[in-house]
C-alpha cells in the first residue's frame, strides 16, 4: 500500500532557483527567504519519500498555448529540464515513476476526472524550483522520483478551486489504492499573491495570503468556495496559482500537523511562502 507521508506548499518564483544556481542565497536580499526554509528542509531530509507527486503549472515553456489541458499527468520515465530562454537550470534530470503515473491516470479517469497525459515533457521552473526548495543540494540525483501533475492556471477558464480540491481528494484515494509499498509526498506549488503584468503589476495582498496560509490547514473547504475571480481579485492574475495548493491539501487527510511555515515579501514580484504538513489521522 502506498501512503502520503507529507505535503509541501511552496512558491515557485524562478529567481529563487536562480539564486541557488548562482550561489546568491547568502546575499542580503535572499538570506531571509532561505533562512525561513531551513527548518522545513531539515525535517524533509529526515522524511525522504520514494516519490513526489508535484502539482504545478507550466508557464507556456513546454506546453504550447494552442493546447492547454485543464489537468494532466506526466507518465514518462524521465523529464527534461526546460530551457526558459537562459539555458537549462544546472539541476539533475527528473526521474519519473511511470507505474504510479499510469495507476493515477487510470484511477482518476475511473473517478470521473478526465486527465490528459504527457508521455514526453520538459518541466519548467514551476516544478524544478519547488524541487530545489525541498532539496537544495541534490548532487547528481534528486532524492526521489517525480510524478508531475499539471493544472491550467494561466489561460481562462482555469479550473475552480473546488474542482482542484476534489482532484486532490481523488489523487489521495488513488495513491492509497496503489498496490506497491511507496511513501509519497505531495507538493502544491505557486503563489502566493503576485501579478506580473498590467495595471496592478506588483500586487501583494498579505492579508489574503495570511488568511489562506491559516485556512489551508483546517478550513480548505472555505478556500474551495472562492471563485477564480475571487483569487485573481485578491491575489492577482498569477496569484490564482494558489488553487494548486488545494490539490495538495485534498490529497492529505483531514487531520494534519503543521511542521513549519514561512512567509516572505518580496521574492522578485511575489509573496513567497512555504507551508509543510505531516499527514495524520485517517483518510
Ligand atoms: C515570478 C513568479 C512566478 O510565479 C512565475 O511563474 C514567474 C515569475 C516572479 O515573481 O518573478
Ligand atoms: Fe508561476
């Protein structure tokens, strides 16, 4: 039986990855952010999963805007690191877990989530930065295999927060029904408030972010009732990435323990946060 052992919510700002790649994490601009990660990183290093199911969005780097699946799962044995215009990040290749991917796709389709599949996929900062937040010094290989779960958060109409939460619940059921003996971590990535373009570029809404950080633990249903317009109005056009945190939360049990949390403004144009939860109780 596979089990979900922990869930990590984290921003995926590209320059967080660049700060690590270019050895700038001790600079005055970056040090407070990375200091905030330290306790979570220590705990995760002692609780290594076999597989990370990483809920993320591609930013039109590897997935063309002509064909944007609402929900998709990578099914490949390995994933390339996308070149987003300044070369590929110097991080290890991402090793897949094709048997778990195939199981999740089948179970989710049977559960009435019509999932698209990627048999070939390069993963962009949406996935590699959260991996670096989890594991800053991977050496030649990441500590675990990865199942990418893609959510459309960039092209209207994005899935509702409620649908994302239900998808997470279905992913939790599917993981638990996997016959292999696997320890699984689930990542919910992106957010918190940010808007990169337009008249409100630079928007940060700390009050909304703090509400969301608190409610994700015990009141995810409340966050699931918010509309996409609510997310965009309160958290910005890119702040709607927060619906991916709800997929992660849905995959965990109702009872969870908050191991660590940190909130830092700004990282680039974003309110950057991390929240780490140990799974507990009964599904
Ligand atoms: C930034 C944040 C993002 O979520 C992203 O995908 C790209 C850039 C930023 O703040 O720079
Ligand atoms: Fe993003």
